C-alpha cells in the first residue's frame, strides 16, 4: 500500500491525523506521513482518504 499526499491541495487541517494517527502526524512543520504504512493500517488510511476535506490523499495498492 502506498500513500501520497498532494501538498498543493493539503490545507493542514489534520483530519487525516485524527483518522489514522499511526500513519499521519501534524507538527509545527505541518503534516508528515508514512508513505508505505503496514497493511494493518488500511482501514484507517481509507478513512483518512474519505475524511480529507481537500481530497489531497491518494492510496495505491
């Protein structure tokens, strides 16, 4: 599983970090994330994709 965030769309609202804190993190520098999270995080990542108000997160298998 590969995660991609389009930082031109991302507004650093943090909804992804709430949905999948093991993959996404908000810090002083903005969003950071694991580009290749464990398969066990799939449900949480899919939730993060769904809740992103800017539709900035992509997921590939």
